[in-house]
C-alpha cells in the first residue's frame, strides 16, 4: 500500500492498486459522505461515492480513471472539507509527479487543484503512465533539464501538450549530468571530481553548504532569471494549462521553481517548505539505493557525507533561497516586480486566478 506523503491537514490517503483509502483525521459523530468529480470545481464534485460514520472510506478509483477530485461533507451539511485529490500521481515509472494544489495562501485562500504540477522527468513512462498523465490534460511542459539531459533522456510524448518550454537555469545541480548517459557514469564522475580535488575542501562534509550557496545563487543568477522568468510568465499567462514543470529528479531545479510559483501566489512560507520537503519522503528509497552505490565507490566518510548532502532534501536548502529573497528585496512582491519585471496588477491577477476560497466552514 502506498500512502500519500501529504494531502491536506484534514485528510490522509493511501492507495493499494485500484483501491483508495481516504481518512478524515478528526471525525466527529456524524454521517459523512464522500463526493467525487472529474473536475476540481465544487459544482462538479457531486457524485455520492460512499458513506461512512467513521470518516474512513475505502473506494475503488482505478488509476486509469484519474484524475479524481473529492469533498467530504456531513449528511446534514454542517461541515465540509475543501476540495482534495491524490497529491502524488500514482505512476509506474515516475516517482515525483504531483499536484501543487491545496496549499494555503497568506490571505486565507487556497491554491486550486489540477492547474499546476511539479515532477521528475517523463523519460521512462510506460503506456499506462502516459495515459494517466494524458488524462490530466497537461497543456504546458516546462523542462529545466540541460540540452544534454534532454538529448539522452527525452520525455515521452503527451498528446495534450500544446507548448514545451526548455528553461535550463544552468545550475550546478545539472553539472553532474554533463557528458554522462547513465546513473553509473554519473556516480563515477562525482566520485572522480572529489578524488581529483575539483571540490573545495570546505564543502566535503555533511553540511551541504555548496547546495545552500547554489540555491542562493539562483535567486540572482542572470541565466536563472531568464529561465525561471519564462516559466513564471507561462504561469501568469495561464493560457495552456495545466502546467507541469520538471527537471530530472524533481528536487532542486524543480524545487526552486516551485518555491517561486508558490511565493508568487502568496502561499504561506511554511507550506512552501512543506511542499519542498515532500521530495525527501518520496525519494527515500531512491536515496538509500544511491547511498549503497556511493558506498561501493568511496571509502572516506567525508566523501560519502558530501555525496549524500548533494542528493538530500533539507529545509535549510529552500529556506536559504527564501531568506535571500527577503534579504535582498524585502518582500516577494518586490522580488517579482524588480527581478522578473511583473507588475503589481499581474501578480494580483495571477493570485485571483489560481486561488480560491475555502469552504464556508473553513472560513468561520
């Protein structure tokens, strides 16, 4: 059974093949109804799927029928959740493609589901995966990978996509991919860079200082400004939605891009950090595999510490970028206006488009 890393503060979800278990975390004594719909619109979520007095629902939602959007309410209409869905899309060969909806903004509104997605590369999708992604009606793909990565690991075709934006920020996160084609070659190159003295001694530890500096560099880098600016313009323009932005693993380049989107849309900082940290849980097995592979190549603990810090997902990394923005610009609005050239009207218009009120019960 695969448990969702996070859905909303009210909801837990897990999937076992085509069976979905949905649990309301703090139920009271009442009859609950689970409503479902194909569109993330409260008027469209009107099919009664199941009833429960415990707040726990076990329902059949085949993966091939996704997406599905839900609301739980009491039979007497005295309580209702906000809209929710499976955050992590259950695919066979991509582990980190997820919906960015449901996060709470500083003004009390919530980011709509089904419009913005973040993920890892679409290179290894099988036919079932391709169909599931196609069902989500992705209209724009923003690809942060380098030309080398795209050449050797091209994304699978998604027929709904109308626009593909290649937005390589040329960050240090993609340097390890240069001139290598497979995971073994990448690992060997990373170890070789350590043994050849290419990495300054001050970084060879478990503190991840070079990662923190890389995140902070992206805040002001002219190349990143151009690349992420193209992505943000696509978000603000909202012409070919839904939009999926991704890199290879969905951690660093995509993590930074997601932070920018969520800051632009006025999402609470703690929610931005939480969105970033979901990758840690999602990639836990993958990182364990990487640890074992690294352990076969290096003996020095400091080398292994450095390599694991590079692939880890830590709050300190994304917080360093957010803090740098506030340090240089004071507010996120100033950053998007002065650094990316958006007007205040464009920012407010984007927020009005992507954010929605919670239920009347949430607003009380």
